[in-house]
């Protein structure tokens, strides 16, 4: 799948890395919608940087499969199809199952304590996000980005303990293709997903605490696959669009808004 292999990703300067990480998070969360054009001048103005780090950023985003380069214009945020989404989740399910099984016999009390802290944070944010989405009060993507970071933090503890850097590398690139404004607009489907995710995190933790490699692998794999099934349903059902941020739209300009390349 495009975007799942990272060894061709350009090495960035410190400033470029900071900007690229922000853009990645906003694309994945849907703050920057699919089809939106990222013009170099808009990015430069927003972050107060020159064109050199911005070019590096766009090259990185393209290597991750998040954008398509537009000659002399910048890049367009890619749309992800149901087939791509399904493939990405299948890849991630196997990789996360492998990493979780490998981590099970290596988990220490300190590792479990870190996992507990990550899960507590994730559970708190999940409740807050579910409440806002049910009430229709999710007015911006900031909470979404924070929730995603907390979700990743839980799994990152497992990757660290597993000490399988290539597996971690591939899985982390695959997970950056999942979310977009189509998905966050499907509130009903995601409410079920959020509730199930939290329960599955706790089940993964218990399997790891018991040192059960087979149990941890099975639960982790199903955790990713169940997320994938619901995300795919949400992608198919949701038709709403969100307004692009002002710094991208340039006021009335909405070049490429909602269009596929």
C-alpha cells in the first residue's frame, strides 16, 4: 500500500520536521481535508518559514502517501479509497499482533505502569470525544488530534518493549492513512468504535500482564481489524464535508476543495 514504506522518506531539518509533523497530524485528523491543495506560499506564511523546509515537508508527506505533488503549485491531500483503507488495516493488524506477542514476555512492572498511564489518558479523552460527537459539538479537530496521540502513545509503549524497529516503522506509517473528514462526520459509527477501542485496550493490557503472547496477539489483531471494519463503514456512509482552515483557503480561494486528483 502506498505510504507504508518509510525508508525513502527524506531526512528533515529540525524546523521542517516540526512543520511536517503538524501537517501530518492535521491531514490524518481531517483538519486539512482530502482533496485540499497545500500551496507552498500558504504553508510558508502560516509557519513563518522559507520555501526550502516547506519543499522538504511536502516531499515527506508524499513519501508517506498523504499527498500528491502538483508541479509548481504544492501538493494535494490524497483521498483514501475503501480498498486502500482495508489493506492498511490488514497490514497493521498483522504487524501490531506480532509486536504485541513479542512484547508479552518482556513486559516489566514499570512497562505495565506506563501502559496503565497511557490507557487512563486515552480513556479520559475517549469519553470526552464521544460526548462531543454525540452532541454535535465537535467544532474543531484539536481534540481529535490529541485523542489520536493518546491512542498512539498506548501502542508506542508496546512497540518500545517489543524492540522490533522495522515492524514498528512499517506499522506506524500504515496507521497514518486512516482518518479524514469523512470518518469524523460519521458520529454514530464512531461512537461504537470508541467504546470498543477502550475495552480492547484494557484487554490487551491484561493479556500482556499475564504474559500471554498468543492471547495478546489475538486481541491486538482483532482490535485493529474491528477498528478497520467500522472505519470502512463510516467512510462509505459519511457524505458531509468540513470547511478547510482559513490559512489554506486564502479567504474565498478554495482550490481543489473536496476534489480527487
